[in-house]
C-alpha cells in the first residue's frame, strides 16, 4: 500500500464533525462513514423539527437514532424528562452517546436494540419519534408501530418521518393501530405523520 493510500485511509477513519441547529438548539456532532447521513442533518429530520411539539417534561424515545440528532434535540427540548435512543447499529449507539457527552446532555442515552426488543418493558414514553428507514420491511414496520403504541403513555404521541412513498401505508396502519392519524406536513420528499394514543 502506498503512503498516499495510507494517508487517505487514515483521513477516512477520522470523525466527521459539524454543527447544526434543530428545534432552536445548535449541537455539535461527531459522525463516521457507515452511519446514515454522516456529513449533515438529513432533510427529513430538519422537516420533523418544524412540526414536532415537545413538552419540557416529556419522556422521549428515538427509534433508530443514528448518531443522535433527533434524540439529542428532543432531550434539549424536554430538559425535565429523560430521552432514550436506540439503534441496531453499534456504531450509531456509540456516536449517539459520544454526542450526548460532547454537548453535555445528561438526560439522554443510547442503547443497542432492534426496535423495542432490548428496552426495559417497564419503560413508558410521552413521545416516540422515528425517522423511519425506507427499506425497513413491512414485518419490522408492523412490530415497530404496535410496540410504539404499547409503549406510549395515555395521550402519548408518535411522530414519524417517512419518504412520501410510505404516506398511504402509514395513514392506513396508524389509523388501524391507534384509531387516529394526522399528516402534519408533506414536503418534496418526506412526510411527517402523527398518531396519538
């Protein structure tokens, strides 16, 4: 391997770093290649924070947290609550916890879990959020939506960001599971959905 190749690979292994404001809070992010949208906050997450309503004492849950932009911002918006972030990718969990430390956010932490599978069954949440991967598959989606409903407190809210192609699927399934559905915003590529328990 040439010296140039070694230098190039060494550069690729370094953390990517940037700052961005979401929900009125500017946070510093460290990310790495292989995690979703590592160089900047994706458009779906930006759209999400224009429509989510968070109470200061909400206990929040970020399903599929990546390096933590949704969960950490929810924790800042709900300083009297606790925010739990989960991802099935161990690097995402590592970077979410790292970013919580970098930003001195003490009321948020990330754990490794496939959906709700490894989350303490006693935990209940006021707000569950997910930037749903487009290719998650209908079986996993079904588990996620039913589990989210079961884990919400009374009047708890489920906010989802999906690509527009999943809009009708979400409307149908959330009406079926929650008995209600609201489309908060449909942008050029993404839709923000809300269901209330």
